[in-house]
């Protein structure tokens, strides 16, 4: 569960088991000293390890912004772990392949995602 729990988590927890993780380097999580610790494969493993620590093999994955990019990668690399997925404010990674779809700021994000 997020610390402190997000209001939306409290609402959804009335009917569902809810866990909200801070991604590596954000919120209350540790901030790795070396940038190499921020690879996409490491972030994907973080999600899978969180899921396993909670005793689950599948989930409904809800993600926003940069977390959405990680969610897309989790679903692509480990479809067996994602029963459903909701992604807000983060297009599918293929959208970044079309130059007409992004601004110079988004070009920087694209470089980070590689």
C-alpha cells in the first residue's frame, strides 16, 4: 500500500485488494545512486517482485504517466501477469515511433525509455 494510502486506493479497497507502489526513485521509495539502476527491465522486475511479495501471480495493473510506460512493458514481456490493464496519460510505446506524434520534450522521454 502506498504510504500514505492514496484516497483512490481507500475507495477501491472496499471491494478489491489494492496495493500502490512508488516506483524506484519516486515518492517514498529508495533512490538508487547509479542511473543504471533505472533500466526498464529493472522497473519491470520491481512490479513483478511486488506482485509476488503480495502472493499473487496476476493483477489488474493501473498506471499513470511514467508508470504507464512501465506497465506497457510489463504487459508485453509478461502477459501472464496482467489480467487487465488501465493506463492513463501514457501512450503505447509504438506511438513514439511516429515523429508526427511527439514534441521535442517527448523526444527526451523516448530516449529515456530505450
